[in-house]
């Protein structure tokens, strides 16, 4: 998927804003946010979710593997003066683990693009401080129609299988809820794709 090319138009889609706002509300509901918390967003894109949460958090690292997304993000940070948001070019499939540790990691619609899910869940666990929380918002398992036949990522996630993967990665409590319903036209009807929020904590 060519996120570099799509970056400049990303924020023109009101659904992406609405989705980020719904996920931010669900995170706020499950996690005690505070300016004392150091956070990372993984797969931040243009930072829609972090901009929704940034007044309630301390320093936020916004990580993404797309230079196009990070360029748009940097423009938004400069324009808003939200200088506690720090872009980071990072792909945990190939880059070494950053040395910084976080109280909160959140990720929206990115896990289904990551081929080795077990590995990245272990990385997230390693990047969290004790008592830290991981929030994953992503598609429930679907039939592949969300992205279409040429997509080589995951067709969403089955919640119980993901829960087991999180436990194997070292997380101890995992809570799932539905936090948003994506609607996409398909032929002459509208298809609905639920998005879950999983909140996992480490000891
Ligand atoms: C569907 S977009 C979601 C962007 C943003 N979270 C949002 O909801 O608006 C997925 C994002 O994940 C990023 N991404 C995909 N694979 C990645 C990887 N292995 N490491 C870091 N970022 C990745 C893409 O560049 C893209 O910005």
C-alpha cells in the first residue's frame, strides 16, 4: 500500500477524523490519561489519533515507516505548535528497538499491515514501562473485502486469537470492545466493518 502517495490527501477524508475521535474516546474511557505519561503512537500516519489525545498526555513519539506521512505530520506539528509531538521514522520489522520506554503505546489501523504480529507484540511489550498499557484499534476479522484481493496484509483479527498472542507476548490483562463501525460502499449497498479496541497491560 503506497502510504507516501496517499499522505497529502489523508486528512481530507472526514471518516478518518471521525474514526480517530471515536478511538480516542474509547482509549480515554479505559486508560487514565495524564501529562505525566510518555506515549508512543505506532503507525501514526498524519497523527490524527495523537492530535485527538495530545492535550491529555506528556511527550508523544509518533512512529511511522512512511516518509510521506511523517512529512505531513511535521507540517501539522509546526502549524499547531504542539512541540511535545515528536515524529520518528521507524519500522520495527527492520529497525532496532528505540532506547526510550513508554507508559502508553497506541496504534490505529496499522497492525493489519504488519506481517509478523507476534514479533511486534513482543516489541511493544519491551517498549513499555512496568504497568504500561498497549491500545490496539483495528479491524475485526473480515472476508478480505476491506482492502480487496491484492492486499497481502491481515484480513482483520479474530479477538480471541489476538488475546492469546498478547498473553504469549507477556501482557497480563486484555480487554476488548467495539469502538467504531467503518462503513464502505460495496456495489449498491453499504458494508460495515467493526473496529475493536484492545487494551492490554503489562505487569
Ligand atoms: C491505515 S494507515 C493508518 C494511519 C493512522 N493510524 C490513521 O488511522 O489515520 C497505516 C499506517 O501504518 C503505517 N505502517 C504500515 N506498516 C508499518 C510498519 N511496519 N511500521 C510502521 N508503520 C507502518 C503506514 O505508513 C500508515 O501510515
